[in-house]
C-alpha cells in the first residue's frame, strides 16, 4: 500500500492529474489531511521543509511508513514477526491518543491557514 501511495504522489507531481479533497469540496473547510498530497509532492522534489509546512502530519506518516517498511523487509528475509509486534504496540491507548491529538492539531492548523 505504501508503494502505491508513493506512485500516486509521483503521478500527481509530474502529470496534470490531481485529486480534490472531497471533505473540502462538500463542507468548505479543510480536513486534517488537506495538503498531504502537496506535502508528498514537495518531498519528492526534495523540499522537505515545504512538505512539513504544508501539513505537519507528513512527518509521522513518513516515519511510520519507514518503520513498517523495515519491519516488512525483516519479516520477509528473516522470518521475524516484526509487523505483528508493531501492530500490537500501536494498538495501545496512548499511541491512539497521540495520533488523535496530532490529527486534531493538524486540522486546527489547516483551518487556521485555510489551505485550499
């Protein structure tokens, strides 16, 4: 799934194809994820500061994706249960709480800046 997301971002960055935010189109205010596609496009162009400024959720998504990618590689080559271990650890209430706080903070920032 992570690879498909990377391919979609690259397709958006280098073609005229773009996907509008359904939430923004219907409600008229940005969602917590508004700006993430543009953040990944900026990252693909090596503008990491711009990517973080576009949406702060860029950092935990990339970090989490990298951790799970390494876990999947370890699972494949060394027959470890790293991904299952990570899934059990991430199901803790405090991890979910941090994710909710980050999403609400991102949403507040997006509404304040009113990213279109």
